[in-house]
C-alpha cells in the first residue's frame, strides 16, 4: 500500500490544544503515515529576529543575554506544551530532557554568532531549522505517549539531499529518492521536520520561507505517495480572500498550474513550489480543514494534473503586495540589444530574483519582491547602463490576478477574460499601472495602485462571480 504524506503547518500549531487536534487527525487515518511538520506559529520569525539581534550586538553582554532569554522562553513554551498534552510525569520529564538537548544545540549556535560577529549562511539555515526540529520531536513524543507507534526521522537521517543553495534550495531527487524511500518504509507514523534538507556535506539548507510544503511534496515524490494531504485552518482555495470579498466560493478542483499560479500571486494556501515535485507522478494534493473534524478526510480542494477548460473559466481572483516596479527609462531601451542581459546578470549577482519583465520601446519594467527594490535600484543606478537615461522605482503597487485554465481564450459569454478583468477594474475607478496576459496559460494580471487593491479585487470578483 502506498503511503500518504500529511503536512501540518504553523497555522495548526498555535496553541497547546492544537497538538490534540493533530493526534485526532492521525488516528482518523488508521494507517501508516508520513507526517511533515512546520515550526510552531511565530517561532521562525522569532529566530530570525534573534539572529539579527545577536549579529548586531555581537560581543555585548546585553545581546548575549537576549539570546539566552529567548532560548529560556523556548524551554518554558515547550514545557507548557508537554504539560498540556502528556499526562504521565515520568514521560513529561523524559520529553523535556530530549527537547533540552535540541535547545542547547540552538543556544550554542547563537552563542557562536556573538563570538565571531557574523552569521555564515550555513549557520543561519541551521538556526532557522530548529523551529521544525523542536516540533517534530515534540509531536513524536506526544504520539508515543498516546499509544501510537511513531518515530522521528530527520532530513539528515533519511538522506533528503538538496542542491546546496542556502536559504532557497531545491531537492536533488536523483540523490534523495532511494535513501528517502528506504528510510521511510515500514509501519507506524514517521514524523519529519519540514523546511530544510541537507547538502552533500551534511549541512542544513532551507527550502525558502514557507518551504515545509515543498519538503512534504519532495518526500511524497521520493516515496511515490498516494497523496499529499495538507491540513489548514481554512476551507481550501476560495474564489477570493474572504477578508476582502463577502461571499467567496469554495474551489473543489484545481490543476497543478492553477494552484501554482494562485500561490504565486498571493493565495496563502500552498507554497508556490509545492506542485513542482508532483507533476511527473500526478500525485494529488488534498486540502483539508483541521477545524472541521466532522468532514473527516473529505478534502475541500483537490489538486492534480488533470487540465480541463470549463465554462466557468476563472477559478479565483487573488492579489499580493509583495511586488515593486524597477523601471529603466530611455528612448531606445526596448530596442537596444544587451541591456536586459546586463541587468539580469547584475541583479542575479546580488541574489535578487526577477518576478517578471514588461518592455516597451522607451521603458523596461522589472517586477521584484518589495524588499529587494532598494538594493536593485542602488545597483542599477550606479551601473550607468548605456542607453538608460533614468532608473526609477515604485513600491506603491500590488498585483491583482485572475487564475483559471483558459483565461487567454475567449469565453462563451463573449470577450476575453483578461479584457473583462481589466475593464471591470478601470470602470470601478482602479488606477492600473500595468497589465499582462500571455506569460502563463492559466493567469492574467494587472498592477494597480496599492491603495486600490481591495477595490480591484471586489470589482473583478463581481465581474466573474457576481456580488
């Protein structure tokens, strides 16, 4: 029997009683499982802050005390979780000692930053992985205390090998598949910390923020899983953000491309790279809601490789404010050869990822993550590219996208989907900066003034789904 990989994210790990929910879900399956877990909610952000404080205050007693205060906070937090979920005192003491070993390891890393006054990339990745390492150990021990056969399996123990890129690595499936498949064989529940793998030297490398989804998908690929079940605290993918649109519709079915584009353009259900490892084997992703146990294992959204253009082409309208425009001005920048190549090489050397490029004769518009804008602007403004007379930047924008297989084709009701979306936004008074269609088979998008994001979402959603 193929195994199911089950992913629990930080939204499932906010309070001590959330562990109880996870145990109940595990018992519902009544079969061997691979569990992939994230850090408890807020832990990764706290570790990032702690690392930055340790680096900035390297060598000072105050900064060292701050790091030690945080690890003491972790010890208290884990003790509260143990007390709330484990009845037997002897088991509590044993689990606390096991967790203390890991927190001591983390403490040594943070102390090392103070000693050297720097944070090497491999140290940074190792430190941030401890949120997941603590979650996996704690959950394993709680399962055992409830009489459930369980064991922990760390990425370094199962051979989950990456390409070695610190901070944003990818799984090396050729190097990982055999060892992961063998290590995760057998009965019972196996708990794996998400978010990281190891390079060929055994150093932890992160799969990027939110990368536990990708971890789970990579493991599902390596073992040829029956499905990847992702447990959330919401009802799967919706036609829009329920905080913006009053009556969004649930989406029962998506294909891989639609799910990837929705995630890329701001839907916070899956990490955008989650579907990558699953394409070749057509392993389905099932999105379930842990707050509604009455549904059992019935998913809210099913995602697979089946592509089918339906009459209701648009599946969802989504948005993200994690975007900015870097614009190169010049009377011939769109015609002059080599400019874009030099720009991309310069930004790549700084580790800056380009989201998209829209060109015209007199301007090249480069879309970046917002927190990369200032560094990119400084680099290109100082580079003095031939043919570029000005470099400008704009962070007061947002992307609004319509996603659905067939958005570039004419619909049964008349005009093209992309045109309808743009017209609806403009008719509602939305200030549109740029619009693009054709880059993806399943998505079209526009850049709007940041203050108009909600208005644009509501107008476009009303166009395709009604008020």
